[in-house]
C-alpha cells in the first residue's frame, strides 16, 4: 500500500507533465498561423506611388485612370501625386524623396527631366524600392538603376508625324516646328524623328526649328504668337505634345490661320480631336496613356511579387486623321478613361 506523501508527489509530477504538453501544443499552433498574403487588405497591402510629370494636362488624367484600374485589379493602393507643372523639376524630386522617406512599396514615375531625376530614382532603387519609369526616359540602365521603362516609341511617333506632314504638303513647302522644353526625353525623341523625316524631303524648308513652347498651354500659345510672322509664311506645322499642340491651335485661331495651314500635332485630347473634326488640325499622333499607367503599375507589382518583368514595354503609338477617326481601334483609344 502506497503511503500518502508518495501519492501526493506522484500527482504533482503528473500535473507538471500535463502542463508541459499543453504549452508545447499552444506554441505549435501559434507558429503555424499563416501571414496575410501580399496585396491583401490590411498592413501587408502594397502601396504604389505614381508620379506624373505634371497634373494639369488631360494626358495625365488618363495615365492616372490606367494606374487606378491596375491598382483595383491587383489589390494594391495607388498614391497619385505630381507637381502642378511639368517644368517643376525640384517639385518632382521632392515628391520622389518624400515617397522614399514614407517607405512606399514601389514607385512609378514619369521623369520631367532626363538628367535631374536620375539620381533621385537611383537613390530610391538603392533604398530597396523598385522604380518603374514611364512615358519619358531617364539617364540610367533598366534592370539596374530602375526596373523597367514603359513608354511610347517616341522616335517612331515623331517619324509618323513627319511623314504625315510631308504627305500633306506633297513633299514641299515651309514648315514650323514648335518644340516642347529642354531636358524632356520623350519630346526630344519625337522632335528628332520629325526632323529626320524633314531631312529626307529636300523640297521642305524649315522656317523655325529651335523655339520651345513650354509646359503649359498658355506658355505655348505665347511662344506661338511670337512666331506669327513665320506662321503666316508656313505651309505646315508640327508640335510634339499636348501643350504645344493646343497652344499653337489657339494662336492659329486668334490669327485666323486655323485650317489654312497643314497642322500635325501630338496627343489626342477631346479638344484636339474636336479641332481635327473641324478641319483645324489635319492629324494627331496619339499615345495610349491609359495602357501606360496600367502597365507601369502592373510591372511594379509583378516585380514586388517576385515575377520576371520586361526591361522595356512599348505601349504603342497611332496616327489619327479623318480617314480612320471612326474606326473601332481609334474609337477605343479615344473612349473616356475608366472611372
């Protein structure tokens, strides 16, 4: 027969073993709890900062719509922030630095200067934040200084504009080129493509090829008005972006020259396509800004999720005139961006 002290000690030992067993089971259950998946709601949701060159042009509203659409489909938050004017280099640099300080998951940016934004973008990459460059090139190497370059083939767009104007002029006449602004890689490429075509047409004489319109419609109109004497001699005009095309259009209207000179512009905003239908613009070279915003965010998110991404993504360029403006492809491009 067991004595009472021995029984008491045995019970205490059994209780201790049971307690250890329960503690071990609790630890195992806690460690097996899965973390919230990347891109889901909650603290783990990715935040992609999207930085346009500026925020006043209709073009950027379409880029924003594409970025927001991608964010919704991919389950990520989109923080859209840009300087008011495309000429504000310091403002864009400050926005990049702020997003790096905020430790966003990734950045999608349209640099307003090929050189000035190179170091801020490289610094973001060094900080472990993947950067996708859209719309306009920046000094650096895709896959090293930033993830990918998502844009129109801008040189091709300029060539298309030059070919269309040369065709409209029958290969001869006086031409005015109103450039955009120095340091903008996208429009530099368009202007270069246009000028290369002009060189192939010895019957075409360039009256002006060294004037810049600037980042706003009002600046571009003022620059165009300064060229009125040349515009009155011109048979054809080319402008490489939304602000220069719209500003030139307003100047031509003011001088009663709209529709009297062959005019090829860039970007298909509602105001510019309306002018095309009225015969005041002969052709527009159009990008696909919704696709650009969408693809920029998509590639950034894919990179964050460990997927292989392209170093270059060409979002396409299309010529629009009265011969194809009602075609399904053009109507799809001109459709209002998704809300």
